[in-house]
C-alpha cells in the first residue's frame, strides 16, 4: 500500500457522511450497479442485432468475465493477500469483509472484462459499460471497500483478459459452433425471442 493510495482513499472516503442521499447513492453504485451488467447481458442476448454476432459477443464476454473474476482474481487474492482498507467511520457494514482480500477488486475485474469484451463488437454499448465500470470503481473506493490500486489492478486485469480472449478465441470455429448451438437451444426454450 502506497502513501498515494491511502491519500486518495482518504480523500474519496471523505465525501461520505455529509449527505444521506450521497451515501445512499454511493452504496448503490458501489454494490448494486454490477447487477445492471447482468441485465445488459440478458437483454443483449435476446434482443441485440445481428443475432449471430451478438450471441457470439455475449458468450465471449461471459467467458472473459468468468476467467477474469472467477479464476484469475481468486488466484491472485490467494497468493498475494491484501487486507481491505480500515475506515474509521464506514457507511457500510464492512465486518463481513474484513477477512476478504482487497486486491484486485473483483467488481472491477468483472465489470471491465465485460465492458472490454463488448467494446470489440459494439462500441456504443462498450463505452457505456466502461462508464458504469468506472463509476462503480470510484464508489468502491468512496465507500471504503477498496484502495484505488485495487480498482486499477482489477481494471487492468479485466481488460487484459477480454483482450486475450478476443485474440485467442474469437476466430475459433468451435466458439462459433458453441454460440450457435447455445443460441438455438435458448431460442427453442424461450420462443418469445424470435
């Protein structure tokens, strides 16, 4: 942890406890904006056009998400444990998170992986997902859940994983075949999307 990390954390966390509305929004953006990404995935899968391109993009984004958040983030956290910040007056109950690793931020790695993966296929959607990821990252620091370097590390990890998934998997025939089979299956199960 660097001195700059602590100073930025203190500065951003200092915005809390001045307005109940701000504190509410900080908690919402820090903890719940991530669920917006789930709805984007679902909505994009069902209603995005052209269907073949959209469904392949969604599968690659989901793969980037799983690899970044579910695998690599957890490996890093296991071998390079970093304690979460200690905030004297948190606006969130952080007692359940004291023994969880802080670096890299799981929210940041997941959200930036999704944003980067979608950006390859839909620049406008990717841009807005990047904005949502940045907002969430800032508010994860404001609420005292992470140091700024945790967010930066998660962002770099998520973007890197999405980039590597795009390079190594996007042009593979089996990825297109899998996207097609899964697309057909979901269309049969949920006929309303046709």
